[in-house]
């Protein structure tokens, strides 16, 4: 059992985890207090669990916030109900309320800068309505999905219109961050925050669901279906998204990508 003053060191760079322990109150008759510790480092996304994930949030595992309950601002801009936001996976709900993170907002959505961008341009489009994940999407959300896509394209035109870079708009099949969010990301992948195979493959395999494909899926089937085996895609070898060349490491992949920046 850990004693006061002792430090528990755990290393896990692949998966998020939570360590919970109980501490008995010193005074008799008082309730046992439960404390929660977060683990991890500032490494992803995107949306990615180890950096606040899927990316985009100011909270990461290791955040100093502890099981706080935040009453979000009322009004048409923020119809999200009061809820527990202490866990790092809830960080997007805090970031979307931060004016410093916002680049666009209207009555339906807000666009924020990804806090750990995986490319020169990387934004997240989030609905104000509380939608936990793609699994909860139905046909009633079709117009919202279309609006999110339209706003994503607008942000590209407004903030990167003079750039010759290509962009993709899409969702991670299994996002680490709670609350539906559309990634709008340039295809240069020129960023120090892109650090590992998981980061790369989350945007350059079928793990990344194209926005228009999601809209068509919901229109036809009434829901979003994520096929089995998606987590295995994150372990695939590093392959250039432009020429399909295999690269042995992230540094070599990044060096290789420089060739394509002028294309």
C-alpha cells in the first residue's frame, strides 16, 4: 500500500489508463475519500488519448483538474448541460468554450484549433449539441453533419485559401475524446506533434472516415457503422500517403514528406 509521500511511477505510452485508490480518513466516523490520479504524457488527439487525443483539448492525462463539475455558459452558443468534465476525455467540451481556441462559431457549431495539431492546419468542428460519439448519430443529425462539413470547407477557404495544400475532412473511427468532432487537416503533416505510428495511421488509413462517406452512410443506413479490427490499423507500417512508399520510422517519414510539399 502506498504511504503518504511515496510516488507511484507507471509507464504506458500506448493506452490511456486511470489509477484509482482509496484513502481512509484519519478521523473516525468520516467517510472514506476516493481520489483519482490521471496518467500519461502530452503526446496526441486527435485526437489521441496520450495527448488529449483526438487532439484539440487543453486537457490531457496528467491534467491538474480533478473531477470538477463545470456549469457551462447558458445561451444559444452553449446548450451543453452541466456535467462532469474532470476526465481528460471530456476536454473538448472545455476547449470549445474557450474564446482563445475558437476560430469560428454559429448557432450550431464551433470550430477550434487543435491544441496538438498534426499538420500545419488542423481544426476541429464541434456541434454545440451534446453528441457523445458517432455511434449515437442518426438520420436526425444529417443536416448537422452537412453543416459541419460546409463550415469545415469555409474555414479552409477563410484561413488557408492562399495555400496550395490539400485538405481532408473526416472523423476518427474510434476517437479517444468524447463529443463528436470533425477533423479538418492539411495533408502536409508538417508538425512536431506528429510523433508516432498511431498518430500517422489515425489519419492515413481507413481509421479516418471521410466526412462525405459518413454523411452518405447515415443517409442510407441511418447510422454510422465502424467495422471490426479498426484498432489494428493503428499498428500498420508507416506508408507515405502520397506515393505509398514504406518508411521505417517517423523521422524518415517526415524527411520523405518534404518531397511532396511542393506537389
